[in-house]
């Protein structure tokens, strides 16, 4: 009989937001709106679609393992040397590579409670110990994280803006933190939601720093609208990037993903449209939640974390919203038991969501009294 290591036996598989097709199969609904995975509601960048169509006939060939054209495009856009950039199959993949390459058995990875579940999964999958510091006002407590460093800490994970809370730490706080963290500890700065936050002059744009112990990850899954293609990149010191190439699967990311990402990276019209819609949708949601009386956390990203009266209420609330065709994300598995996250949608989707949420919340609150 094959022996399954205990750290694998104890893993909880990653549970993504419910796919639309699954809900269609389960329930007989006229309309389904998914606002559960922080995707771009407009669709993929149109220039990316054109490029994908153009390159489909090249699918019989293996991809370029070094993503040459995409690395060059990222290098030009962010003024970063190409040997400081690596592309992968989305941030999730890059996080797994970083943990593989830079931690050993006895090492600990330090982060916050209530942050991106993907890092929890990646650390545990590798059998490493995860150490979590409580959130402070729903944001990363950088002082708390610094104070929790021990001789076993090999890595610190930060997400800015954070998922699922949408909070952002500012430049001065971040720089003070980096100045204190010993430089043998690698800091991962996950910037999946940068496009929504970078207009803020206080936003510490990670790719603009050159810390010798920091690696920044970015994804094309959110604002660029390419979640289904699986593509992201990391920026860090050349020695770090060189090590990541050694652990990366050679033909990742795929051919279409590489070409589409080059196109999407510079599709400024699409990004402007995306951020403008996000702003309007979030404003509608904030106003709606205030009117309904739902507690919410101010967001710097493309989603809002709402806080329900308790975990059971949050679970029933999400289930009831599903019954009305609205897919939301209960973020108990992220470490926020009463939290429900909703991302921005088209204005029509947002209004639909608010109607469902109002009905369900009021019905359940009535039951609560
Ligand atoms: C903070 C954060 N990092 C990374 C990811 C995953 O990105 P990717 O689709 O590139 O794997 C997400 C997706 O929800 C996220 O919220």
C-alpha cells in the first residue's frame, strides 16, 4: 500500500468560487451572476483576444521557456532588467516555486491571518510550518509580523492590496518594515490587485524597489481579464530569479498565455475602462451596503469584504444568494469566519447583486431577531 505523508493527508483542497456551469447544472435559474473570484466582469482585453486568434495555429510547437517577448515587454513597462523577471502559470504557480526554491524542512513561513488562501495551501502542500499573525483593523499588521520573526522564519508573505479584506498598507509603513526585516528572510509581496490601487500616491509599487530579499508577484488574472489562461510574473534580484528558473516547469506559461499577456499589458484603454467600471461598481456596492446596514471594509481593490453577524449567518447568506443566482465567496477558509466577499461587476450585475443581497439579508436578519 502506498504511504501518504501526513502533511498531504491533512491538507484541505483549495476550494475556488463556485463555477457558473456547476450552478446551472444544480439549479434551474433564469440568471446567474458570479462575483466570487475577483475576475474582470468586462471580459478579456480585446487586443489579447486578437493575438490569441492569431497564434492558435502555432499550438503544435512548444513554448519559449524564457517567455522572451513577455519578459521584454515587462522590462520595458516597469524599467526592470530582463534577468530580474520570470513568468509562470499565474501567481499561484510562482508562489509554489518560491516556496520550493527557498525553504527547507525546518523553515517557517510567516504571514497574516485573513490573507490569500493560496499561500496557506502552497506552504502546507510543501509540509512547511505556517505562522499567522492576527489582522489589525482587517489589514496586515506589519509591526505584529515583524515582532513574530524567529530564527526559523525563512519567508514572509504580504499581499497589497490584501485579499479578502481589500486593505492596503502605505509606502512609509512598508519601507519602515523592509528596513527592519533581516535580509536573509525573503519577503514575498503579492500585488495581484495593483492596477486598482496604483493611482494612490501612497501605494508602495513593489516593482519600483530593489530590495535584495524581496520578490514581487503580479498576475494577469484580475484587471487584465486573463484568469482562464493562467499567467503571471515575478520580479526580484537576479540570483532569486535564476533559482526560480531552476525549479520552474520548463514549458510554463503556455504559448497563448505568453502572447495574450504581451498584448494585455499595454492595453491602456481596456485597463482604463476596467478601473473606471470598478470604481462605479464599488461605489454602488458601498452605498447599497450602508443602506441595508451591512458592515463592510473599505477597499483598495476590486472587491469588498462584508462582515455578517456570525459564521453561520454568513454561510446561510451565501447559500441563499446562490439559490437566487448570485455567487459570492464565504471567506471562512481564509480565516475570516463571518466574512463574505463580493467583487465589482458590470453595473447591471451590481444592481442585480444588491437586489438579491438586500432581500436575503433582510429575510435572514428577520430570522435573527
Ligand atoms: C492576492 C492574490 N494573489 C494571487 C492570486 C492568484 O492569482 P493567479 O490567478 O495568477 O494564480 C489571487 C487570486 O485570487 C489573489 O487574490
